[in-house]
């Protein structure tokens, strides 16, 4: 049995974790995971090419995180027409039926990390948002959560949104430009849609001699030192490694004739200096509970 596993890019450490999670599930069940990753991060054209490349190999199932909500639909239709089962993770696939969809609730994840930040700001101050890619479903849901959380805090002002594309250098360059262009504007906090961008924003703050609270999303290993030294206040666990493990396990068990849940959603957890010990591990040493263990907890 072989599975075609698609992740969005090689720039976000969360997807390195996802590939590790898929490999771990494949090894446990004695199957082969073939990885397909665009060389250009989140490239629609390249993911379509990779889907067609994988189709030629006739895998038993596709495990895929789509780079765009609709622009790869034609390629997904070809997978469906070939009668190959699909399990989606991170972002949904709605153009064809899927065996299952595994994700985190991005809206509630953003709602909780934003609320945590606003409370730490004593419920007042100015916040700059750094978003992911403009077409990313995760970024759109997180932006909605950031804004909805602010409605409960009348003295919190969301002053602007900087596009960071879920890439550290992009977030660094664009936030630094914003800080330079708005020297007279006080910033009390930066609400960042993922950790790797948050690290870029922290660099930009330091280089422009600004002080601001920063929170992110993902709980990637690279963010742990920043949590320890206080430059990152908190993050929310978006566990792509666990999602990919579960999606791969679901695909395998479906192929073996088992009935699988149509949706698996991981709970939200805020990580700060108080509980950082649970995450102060490289991806290789982090746990990946099985589907049965996850379902037993929910």
C-alpha cells in the first residue's frame, strides 16, 4: 500500500512536522508514504502538477493539505474520477467527497489566543495583526477570530493588518516597513497568525527599537526559545504533525475496510511559560496519539 501525501510548503516548520507525522503513521502500519511538496511555497500550479505526477503512480489514497480552497479543484476532480480515496488535512476540500477531514478549529484557536493577549494587555491598547497568505483558509479563519475576540474588549484597537504570507522573511520585511512608516504610532502588541512569522516580527521589533507583546500560533519547536526568553508571550497549538498522523491513519484504515469519522478536530491549547515543558521537544520526540486515543478524549 502506498499513499500520496501533500503538504503546502517547505518553509513552514509545521509542515515539516506534518510530513514526520505521516511517516510515523505509515511506518506503524507498514505502508509507504510518498511526499509531494511545491518548491514554491503554496504554489497552486505546482501542487496541480504534483497531483498529476502522483496520479501516474497510482497510489492507494491521497492525504492532502490543499494550497487553495478552490484553485486546485480540477486536479482534485481527477483524483476523484480515478476512484482514489482522499483524506484532507489542515484545509478542507469541498469539491469532491472525502473520506475524512482532520484539522484544528482555526477560528476558535485565534479567538482564544487573541483573548489571552487582550487580557494580558489589561484589556486596552493598540494591536497590529500579521496575517498569513491572503488566500489561505487558515489565515482567513484566524483573522476572523482575531477581530471577533476584539469585540469583547472595547479598549482594544486593531490598528492595521500586515501580510506575512506565513513566511518568516516576509513577515520580518513587511512588519519592519510598517514600523518605519508609522514611527509615531504606538504599538502595544502584535497578534501574529503563526509562530514562524512571529519570530520575524520579533526581529523587526528589536531592530526598530520597539517594545510590544507578541503572540503566535503553531507551537513549533523553533518558537520555544522565544517563549523561554519572553520575547514571545504565548502561542496556540496547531498540531500539524498530529493532524497528518491521524489523516494518514484514517486513510490506511479506510483502505482496510474500517468505518472512519468524517471529521476529526483537535482541541485548542494555549502554550506559555507555565506549561512550556510539554512542548520543549523537537518534533521527533513529540507524541502522536492514535485515532482511537484522540476519539476517546473527545
